[in-house]
C-alpha cells in the first residue's frame, strides 16, 4: 500500500509496525515518525483508523474473557507469515485443546 508520494518513512514500515503504534509499544521518537507519516499519507491513515476500530470492537466484545497467554504470540506469528506471502495453516490443522 502506498499513496505514491515519497515519505521519510516508507508505507510498508508503517504498516508492518502499526500494532506496536496502536498499543503504544514503541519509543516516542518512532511514534513521532508514525504521526508525521499519517499526516502525509491518507491510505496509511485510513488503514490506521480501520485497525483502531477493529481493536476497539474486539476489546468491547471480548474484553471480559480470559485469553490464553500465548494467543498474542500465535496471532502475531500468523500475521508475519501472511505479510511474508505465506499461507497460515488452517484451524483444522491445529491440535484440539
């Protein structure tokens, strides 16, 4: 995804670290780069808004359920596989709990 305009920080870098930004898990200097980029790039700003809305919806719908400790790790691993062009294994291939 790109708006076609040159930016100090590439769109792919912004999108690859979007959840770190959303979760406030990055240093302030990096957060500043994100804010500057999103002021310049409407496609990235739109993606940010969409991911922010999804995160709020998940919190509202699932915020009271106890989540297994390793769930975030598994989800992030699958996201990385998809970002790198792979296909995540289907749920039917996962062992039953």
